[in-house]
C-alpha cells in the first residue's frame, strides 16, 4: 500500500480533499477500513510530520493535512464503528500555556488515525488531575511552549504516582526539543517531536499495555 500512501500524501499537501478521499475509498473496496487508515493514511501523516521537522513542509500544510485526514477518517470509519472502540482511553491538553496550535495538529492526526480522545484544551495541573481521574485516562498527551509550563508536568506526574494512577504521559513542545532530557526530568514516559512521533509512541504503548485501569 506504500504507493497509495505516497499518492495520498501528495493530495494532502495540495489540499486536494477529493483526490485524498478517492485514494482511501478505492482501497476500502478491497481492504478493511482500519487497515486502510493504518497502512495508507497514518504513514502519509508520519511523512508529512517528518517533512515539517526537516523544513521541507510548512506548518500550515501539516495542520490542514491533519484536519483533512480527520474528516476523511470519520467518513471511512464512523465514530460508532467497532474498530474505534478497542483503543486506549486517551486525552490531550495544553498545560498552563496559551499556545494551542501544536495540540490541535496532534489531535487532528490522532483522530485521523481512528483514535478517540478527549480534548481538555488549556488546563491547570489540578484541573488535569481531576479530569484524568474522572475519565479513567490511560494515555495522556501534554503540549507546552514555555519552560515554566513544561516544568509543571512534574507536578502532574508526581500526583499520578502518589495516587497510584497508572497513566502513560507523552509530552511535546519547544522546551522538550531544546533539552532532549527534560521529559525524563519531569517524569514523562516519552517525548514526541511531532504528530508522527505521537502516532508511533501510542502504537508502541498500546503493544505494551496490560489493560490495567488507572
């Protein structure tokens, strides 16, 4: 399916919704929708994320590609589809920060990959703890832009451990790119550089999860 994934990538970068949908629709005639998403759509999004990291693709293209993919994935695999149900309970947020673009890009990419996740928007550490407990979240993605916000992650992860909450935390944002060891310092389980990284990390975590509820 690599050829179709590359065709989809070009359609997305050209903001060609019709062309992108035709690629997915044609392959869905012969393959399950979830396989089309995982083997055609997700690799295309991962390559687009890598292209932005390498400076070949504009951030606006990454964002719009994610939004288009989110829309098309919903058409291909509606929210009520059984394939969407057997996924970890996830949420994404911006922690005590006002910069939401990074979160929006990752959210769109994950929704496009058939993941269901809560979008908490901008929250404080205390608000996040309450929301995660209420929703029984298993994987939490935290986005920040400023260093003081990144350091607040430590407060969150320490509270999780104090309360025996078995939650995988993935962090992302500028402070973690400047200091590649910062994610360990704040007690996160992993750090993603872009939406493609988030997809890969979640896939790996799913493979390692035992199914224990927080």
